[in-house]
C-alpha cells in the first residue's frame, strides 16, 4: 500500500501492475494479520494482508517477465501450486471454504 491509499485502491493498482488486469473490487473476503517474519539480518515484521473478491473488467495477463512477476497462470482451485507462506495457505483455505458453501 502507498501512504494514504485504501486497501481496495491498493488491490486494484497492484493487480494492474503485477498482472495487467483492471479489476472491480466486489467485496472484501478477510483480513489476515497474525503473521510474523524475520529477515536474515534480524529485522522483524508483521505481515498484514487483505483478501478481496475481484472481477476482471479489462486488460490481459502479462506475457513478459517483470521485476515482480515471473509468470501468470490460471489454475483449478483444487490443484494449486505449492504455497510457501502460512498467510497464503490460510487465504486459499478461506476461498476453498467459500466455494464449498455455494
């Protein structure tokens, strides 16, 4: 997030920058704020993330590697790539649970 930016604004901006897609934020799905990390130099941080349901409205997935995005691909919700961070695993679990409810 940039200073003064709202979560939904950051979501739309980051998705455009990192994927090439313009999106409409449909609704927030959850706040994930209980995650802590320590860098090799000893710096510690608390990682806070907000998960949104979004709807693509224009654009195309980037086809070239950038300094932040190596590749993009859609995948089946039940056959996802291995996730490293616990926060991402918890986000995926929430999404899977929402799909099961519908």
